[in-house]
């Protein structure tokens, strides 16, 4: 068994907590020591109470799913000795009401992979993305529909 941890810390600054007029800004600190400024999304909490430049949980969720998929895709390609020099994914998550509850119901991954040497066939590339999706720890942990839209770099 493997465990993972993060510290999430918030402290009341200026504003009125009881009236809901307080900053949603907080910090995520990870075991490697990096601290990421976080906040509620301005889509959910109005400015100035949300901190627009901070990462929000919904963005982090989309990024985590994309990152997990990418890392497995790179691993699969390396095992197949397929050279890659770039990977960019402009991933998008959709939040909507499903069965009366708000959720990130769908995440669309849009990877653009730059290959070195021989470029794999479209079929092989699709198979590798399918395999990456099947073994991605996070994709296996959520009920969000994850779609992969391929476009060559």
C-alpha cells in the first residue's frame, strides 16, 4: 500500500467570516516541500473572496487527470522505444449538475505529442492512449468521464 499526503492550510485574514465575506485563498503544501497558492474558483465564489490567480480544486483535478495520463503515455512510449520530445495537453473539464449534484462530469484530454524519429501510426497512438487511460491510477479512481481527443503536434 502507498499513501500520499498534502497539507491544506487556511487562516482568516481581513473580512467577516460569519457574513461569508472572507478570502478563500489558502495553501497546499506537498511532501516535497513545494507550496501552491489555492482558492475557490471565481466561477463559484465571487471576487474578491476567490483569488483569481490561485489554483482552484477543479483546475487541479483536471491537471491531475491530464498529468497522470501523460506520465503513463510517456512510460508506454519509452517501453516501445518510441521517441517523444514534447507533450502538451490543453485539457478541459466540464462541471454540471448530474442527478441533482454539481460535479466535474467530463474531462477532455487533448494531447499533442511531438515524436522524434519514426512517428507511430494513428492506430498505435490511439492504442497507447487507451492503454495509458486504462492504467492511470487517477482515471481508475473517479467516475468522471475522461475522453481523449487526439491531434498531432
